[in-house]
């Protein structure tokens, strides 16, 4: 079989590559060992955000990396927090824009697991799947202003059984908002950058208002920039607020609120044919309505006729608008000196719009373009509650999670004007989409989620602990099609019905042994399961299959994705060196993936059980601190993931067994150097992302690439009314590489080429001034 490989220059941007290093002057890498949920929360709270950059620790659910606000602050303000996490071994974050703002072009992988197979929480609130059309939550970039994140923890294994998530097959990522300060203060930052980037951040802390310690903050952030190719904005604004009310010495109640407004014009999806024929800067027509109009009539002015699919090469636009409201109330109550109660109540609503001017459908007035837009809504409410009890050498914890989720997605058509007879629809103005000319299809789902967990950590010796636990889950989704335009879908009846994911006993066992000063061994074993995803028609999930008959057959045969994850690790830490080594294996069953064919305008999307997947991998990291204020970090990760069985679809059998899993590289290398000299600091990093397969049959792939980034900061200290004044400068993609970043956003083909990847951003410059007063 001939393997078609795309060759581009081998440099790229993926953000800073800091490893598990400490960036406070000369401070050794710090480890936090906490076996119980209550004690690990207390221990972590004592780790100052200004003191340590990345903390490596082992907890009751396996190895965990903790990234604090000090590390987040080294990135350009407003950068997607996932780009900070992506500096860990085994983590891959791809993005079409330099800061990872456009959710359509941003993807996260952890040890071969895609973002919709990971668990995400913010202050204990489940965030659901991290996907562009998030049917059961929202992405972290919409949930909180990055400047307000106090710390993030990454568990690259099974994740804890107490994580409120039905997605965490491959680990969990938890985000924690920072608390208001005890003193009244105001923080502001202003960022300028390439492509007219302009970002403003303001946070006002009340300080302690009462003798009991009541305090709060309110903050606002606004980001606006142009696309680096083509035309159109990437706009985002957020409001965050947090209130903390202490109750005695060991209890407290806190409340968090987030409002987010995002408006993006996305980049055009490319294929290998488009890339070779028209180059990496190919993008949509916007705001050139005339060019899009003529192309829809077959008159091409940009060379599209040279490609194998001229009409799909350039659309007029591709837009996304979302509005999110998220709120939660947390209570940590010490009932006795041994018994604590933790509860979270939350609610989240979302409205989202995303569409494009299709050149394949005309408007009633005769215009050769018709705007087609997905309009979605989400309302979910839930709670978590649990008790932790310390007795003798045991820490016992148990709790439940319940959520109700109402999710709808509808597909509407809107009329575009004749050329010269009015302005085209504004893709970023909701007033443009009030009078549809028709509905193409509609779907609605209602999901009830219940999860119970029980775990115990037994401290055999002061330096040896054993953890065992399990979780049970019951997730039932009812719904499907609510409307069908048979002339558009070609189907008499679209899919509708119910699916249930149930598991009575998903075990988890781990152990940790500190056998010599600075030396640590641990292992982690767990079974995990993922509930069925929801989405619109032909969107790569169970209800998106062709018709009702196909869905009814699927109901009889489909099984939820599940896996067994095994991990063995070693860690060493001293004043001079910090080192880690992790070996892992995952046995994946019933891997459900979307098979994409036809065009992205009129796709044929099939939910395929590709059977088993076996993953074997190793991550290794080394940090050395040869002199005061200098840290040098290197890490390597290797992952060998292959499909375990052949696939028969459409009467054709494909020899999939033994083929490499798509979109994730087998090899990654990351390195960084950080140096501080008085009030000045600088960092440099370079990453290598290895070859990635594009098709399931591995006959198309994209090559590996390098990425380098540079940053510097100078702190002026106190000046006038300012308590802290600093200047920062960052360069992303230092060597101006051209490279393929995101892959498979429209699904992956079984064989050959498909319009489903994006080019990463070229070199970008950013400058920031921060002040506190």
C-alpha cells in the first residue's frame, strides 16, 4: 500500500513547553502527598501560587500534575488554559489560532485519548465533553477567565472515582478558580499583538468585608483580534464573580458565576488536495460576497477549479456564536474533626449558533447561496454531595452525583440576497437569523445521569498507602428527531429513541510507596466506561445515523466505550534533579468513531464500532537546576496505539487490525529553559510532535513538526499608585513554521484524503502590561 505523506516545514506553535519545574528562584521541585480527598485539598491549598510553578504529586487516584497560576501567567493573557496543560508529557493540544480560542479548530489529546474521552471539572462542577458542540457542558475557555484560575490538575490515568463525569476513559482535568484576596486590590492587564489583537482584563477584589472573612471579586475580560489568514474576528468577552464566606476555622461556602459571549469566524477546513493545489493560506471569501456568489455559479477567481472539489474549497464564511451562563455553590463543612461534608449545586445554560453560506443550495429569490445554520440550546442542573471520614489508618469517602440535561439542536435555512440587491447576512449578528425560510431537521434529547462512588485509602505505613474504590453509573438519554425535511435529508424518518449506559461496579485500585528520601513508586489500575454522546443529524454519534431503521438496529448491537487502564510509575526529587517515568497500558473495548465520507457540506457520517484498541506507552521527564534561578526541562513520550480488529461496512471489509490510531503521534519531545535574574525572567521552549496518521487505513498521514516559543518579563515593582507593574513579551512559533495542526475535526476517512484538517498559525508577537493597585 502506498502511503501518501504531506511534507511541510518542520516548525510549529503549541504554546510554552514547561515541564514539572519550579520557577521560584532556586526552589526545589515540590511534591505534595495527600491520600484522602479532604487532606489533599488541604495540602494543595497551602501550596502558594507564587511559590511553585508545576507541582508533581501522587494522590489516591494515581499520579497527578498540578499547574498553578504562576505557570499560567507566563502565557499570553487569554490563552486557552489547555495550552498550558499541553506542556506535560503525553499531552497534545492543536489549534488553528495562536491562543487556542476558536473551539472548532482546537483539540486536546492525553495519552491517545481524545478530549471527549476525558473528564473535566471547574470547582467541582462537571464541564462535560470538551467538544465544539458540547451537548453536556462547556469548554474551559468559556467557563472561566484564565486569569482567574488558581490551579489546574491533570490526572493522566484513570481519574478519580469521585470525578463527576461520564466521559473519563483516559483521565481527568480539574480546574480551580482562585479565591478573592484578603486585602482590597485591583488587577489590570492590557495586551497588544499580531493581527490587531487587543485584550483587556480587570479584576476588583473587595478584601475582607466582615470579621468572619466575607470577601469577593468581580472581573471582566474582553479579547478581540483578526484571523491570521482570511478576514474576520475572533471575539470573546467574559464576566466572572466569586464569593467566599468562611464558617469557623475549617468550613466555608463559596459561590462562582460565569457569563461568556464568543463570536468567531472560523478558518476553512483543508484537505491534502487543497493544500498541495492552493497552499496553506487558503481560507473563506468573507467579506467578498461577490467572489462567493460567482464561485457558487461556477466562476472561480482563486484557482479552485484546479482542485478535485472546487465548490468546497472556499465558502463565503463559517461562523460560531455562543452565550453561556454558569453558576455554582460549594459547601465544605467540617461536621467533626474526623467527618467532613462537601457539596456542590450548579446550573448551566447555553445558546449557540454556527453556520455557513452553502454554495450547494440556492435561495428562493434565485441567489445561488443559502445560509444554513445549526442553532442549539442546553439547560442542565445538578448536584454532587459526599462525606469523608477519617478513622484509624483509613480515609473513607462516599458520594453521589445527579444531573438532568435538556439539549436541542435544529438546522435552519436562511435566504441570501441577489448580487447587488442588498447586503449578505451578517454571520455574527443574531438579528440576521430571525426569519428562516425553512427548517431542515431538528433534534431534542433529555438525559438523566446518576453516579455513586465509594473509596477507601488505607495508610499501611507512614510511607505506604493503598487505595481501593469503585463507582456506579446510570445514564439514560431519550430523544432524537423532532423535525425532518425529507427533501433535504432524503429520509422518511430520522433516528429517535433511547439509549442507556449502565455499570454497577467500575473498580479502581492504586498504591504509593516512598521507599527512600526523594524516591517514590506507584501503580494504578481501573475500569472505566463512557456514556453515549448526543448531537444533530449526521454528526458522528448514535442518533446521527442515516435513518430510524438503522438506529433501531444499532440499539440492538451498540455497546458503550469502556477500557481497563494500567499504570506503573517512578518519581525522584532532589534539590538538583526532578525525574519521572511512567509506563502505561490501556485495553480499549467498543471504540466508537465517526467514519466520514462525501463532502463536509453533505457528509455521510456513520457511527462505527472499530472494536478494540490497545495502547502501550511511556512518559519520561527530567528537570535539572544546575545553578540558582535556572531550570532546564526535557521530556519524551511514546505511545503505540493500534486497532484490534477488521471492519466491515457497506459490504466491504477493511483490514483495520494492526493499523495505528488516527490523529495522535507515536512520539513527542518537549524541552524548555527558564531563567530569572533579579526582576527579569525569560523562557524558551521547543516541542516536537511526531508523524500522525490521517486515515484509518494509514495510507495518508502528516509528518512531524517542531515548534519553538520565546517569552520575557520585567517586573518594575512599586511605582506610584501601582503595587506591582510589569511588562511582558511573547513570541509564538518563533521560527515561523508552516504546519498542520488540528486534524479530524470533520471526522477521518477510512482511506485517502478528506477535508478535515487546519493549518497552525505563523509567527505571532504579543506584548502585555500588568499592574496592581
